[in-house]
């Protein structure tokens, strides 16, 4: 929560705690947290105590394929975000220019 609120500037939109996952009916307790972005949309995460760890990926490249893309108004704003993240101790890869179409930064 600290990262999304304090570093990314999102607000806490909602939290849900329950004994089973509503969408699947899976019987395990969970915590669901939602963060609101500047445009009003949200990003959400689950935490499930006691759930087994995920299996190790079969190739190192898979460790970078799961990601989200957030829209900004300019490549200069991407640069500002990169500098902001680095100033808060986040290891950033990029900015990366994808053939002039998309300008990205990557971080874990």
C-alpha cells in the first residue's frame, strides 16, 4: 500500500476481506485492496494468507512479462516518473523508446 499511495500517488479506493473469493467461490480467506489512479480507474491486488507460493517460471523472460501500462501525457512525463521513482529508491530500467510509439519505464 505504501508504494502505490506514497510513491505512485494513488489513493486507497476500497478494501474487501472475505472467507471465499466471490468470483470463483474458492474457499480461502483473502484480502482485496483497490487503488484509484489519476484517471479514476483502479488497480487491485489480492493477498491470500497460506496460499502456496507460485511455481518457479520456466524461463527468466517470464519474470518481466507480467506488467501494467499507465498512460501519461508526454515522454517528458515518463522521464519525470523515472526520476521520481529513482529518487525514492526504485531500480528503474529505461526509459525505453518503442519505435517512437510508446515510451516506457520498467521496475519491480
